[in-house]
C-alpha cells in the first residue's frame, strides 16, 4: 500500500499543473474548450512515442478491437466527462478552489464501490464525508470573494468530473483485468476519447476562433506533465490496489495533496488570494480525513 500512496502523491504534484495552467489560460482569455481538447490531442502523440518499445500498441489495439464499445464509452466518461467540466470550472474561481472542490472525487470513488460487486467501505465513507465538509468550508470561504452563482457552477462542474474520473478508471481496470499496463491503458483511453475531443475542438473553433500561441504552449505543458506523467503514475498506483476496495479508496484519496500544490502555485504565480480562516479549516479537514483514511486502511490490512 505504501508504494501506491507514494505514487499517488507524486502524481498529485503533476496533476496540480492542470488547475494552475487552466486558471492561467482562463485569466488570459483562452477558451476552456481549447484547454480541454488540446490537452488530449497533444497527449496522444506523446503516448504513441512511449508505446514504440515492444508490441505495446499491438496489444492495446487488439484489446480495443475485442471490446470497441466499452473502450469508447468508458474512455469518453473517464477522460472526456472528467476533463471538460474540470476545465470549465477554472472559469469560476481560483485554481486552488477548483482543486479543493475536486476532492469530492474521494467520496465519489467510495460511493461507486458497490457497482463493482464490492462491499461499501463504511469507514472510508465516513472519512470521505469529513473531507466533504472540508470542501464545503472552502466553498463558503469563497462566497465573499466571488459570486454565489460562480461558486455553484464551480461545484456543479467539478461534481460531474469527480464521478466521471473514478468511474471510467475503474470500469477500464475491470475490463482490462490486468492484461494491460498503466501506460498501455492510458494510451488506449486517450486514443478512444479522440472523437469526443475532436467534437470539443470543433466547438472551440466555432465559438472562440483559433487558440493563441500562449495557450498552445501551456496546453502542451499540461499534456506532458498531467496527461502523461501524472495519469500514468496514478493509474499505476490504482492498478496496484484494484483488488482491495479500502486500499483503492486510500490510493484515490492521495489526490487531496493536489490542493496544497495548487494553493502554493496559485498564490505564488497567479496572484490568487489565499484562503481565510474558514478556508484553512476546510483544508485541514480535507487532510485530516485523508490521514485517518490511510490509518484505518493500514489497520484493516494488518488484520
């Protein structure tokens, strides 16, 4: 479990670039539609290069041919319905607010457990609710700075993403049954989500025109740091925990570290206002829930 947690924390560091760069592009007038679609369209050739060694692409393509509809559906859910709403959320608040709201995915992951024939980890759900209270405090902290409408839209879009990401990830783990590595699964899901991103890119072209040079460069960075490095690390971490719902819940909860990394980056580089007292209390609750979740999971595994 320790290895999965370490990989999860490292992936959280690289995922933090998503929130920071998306917010930066939004402040510079870039369309969130371009931010979302270009990330995955840029990620695909990067992954293609990494798949040159051995017969990795052949294995993935063969698996997709055996299950085309499942790959298309769950890749669209896990990547498309995850990242498009998350990119949209950057238009409604500072980067760390989106990152903090994103921790709802920890509770979402726990609630999805029964869908996969596993018992609902009650202690994980309780700790997830503690984290959810922390998210609520962070949201309340922002109402005095941005409109209640923007806070609501931020929360709504993140809520969609928070359920889509673990659902798509777990469905693909279930489909692959350990036959593909984390890198191969990331490549396959990126490839199968391309139709969704082409439609999104077309909508961006119609509504916002061409992306700026700055947005292209920044999206390239997000594609590499988050789309390749962070995603592969996170998938590798969850692969190691796929047969243990408690272990998997704790591994997914390492995403809470994104809040710290994003908060530091947003305040230092984007001029985001730091959280007030209630916001800090919310962040403390988020990490307390994460720590307690890890402790209880370790105790359960020892038994």
